[in-house]
C-alpha cells in the first residue's frame, strides 16, 4: 500500500469507527448504556419505516417505553438521535467488513466482503430501509443527515478506489481496469439493489444479483494467472 493509500484508509476507518470505545463501569452506567441502545434500536426501526421527518421524538420515546424527557436525557435532540443511529450502523458494518482484522479488505477481497455484507443485509431489513429512506431524504442540503451521507459516499469511494489500486499493485486486477468507473458502478449497484429489494423482497435477490455483478466484473478485469 502506498503512503497516501495508508493515510486514506486511516481516514476512512476514523470515519467508520466513530462510536466511543468506552464501556460502562458502574451499574448506573450500564443501565444508561442499555437504555440508549434500546432507543437507538427503536429509532432505527421508526426512521426506516417513516423517515426522519415523519418520526417524532415523542413517538420514539413512547415506543421505547420512556418519557420524552427521559429520551432527551440521552439524546438532546432528534438530530443527535439520528446521528447515533447512523453511527451505530456504520460501526456495525465496519466490524463485519473488517472481520477482526486491523484493516479494511483490499483487492478482490473487498468485493467478497461486500458480497457477504449484502447477504447479511437480507436479514436486517430495518437497516436497509433506514439507509434507503434517509439517504433519499438527505439529498436535501438542509437535511440533518446531508453531511453524513456525503461523508458516507466519500468514504466508500475512497475504500473501493484503494481496494482496486491495491489489487492492481498485487497483480490480481488488470492494470487497465477503469478504477473510477468500477467504483461508481459498484456503489450504484449496491444502492439500486437495496431500493429494489425494499420494494419487492419476494422477487429481487440482492445476494444473487450482486454476486452476478461481481462475477461479471472479475471475468472482465481479473488477471489471468
């Protein structure tokens, strides 16, 4: 990996791993952490179903079994709650993609990791729905998740770009592969399949379709050894 690539990956991991690492040390802290986690789970489901703008703090509190003041003790605003939900999603996905390693996978391993993540997402419709709905809303610059969405795509673009360059340097991906096009197309396929799956999960198989896409990319751009 080049020094610039290492710096880029460090930045992407700093973005992904944005949740605090501290663990609760007292019974009260443990109870507070459990309450916050429960609120985040409820908010994830509600934001997925009705969007950020269609979900009120009062609804989240009632569904989570808290008073509104109790919820605001943990999250002082709806924006803070949305931030916690998105950070939790990012951290969970990153832990899965890294598979206990120190770095995000590179080369064809990055595409294999994405295939595994897509398969996993078929068991997490609430998180897929959250992503589809919030990113659609967040194209509006006034939306509180607008900057998160821009950062998300910047980070994924940087990772996949580094992954393909690494594969080229390792001799497993052809040197003439159109890196930017492959990165943009991969992201577009991932997002498009998630949206279609949410609309018609009985017909659309994200796992099969994304696997076919990766196979086609590898057939065209993998080196022949």
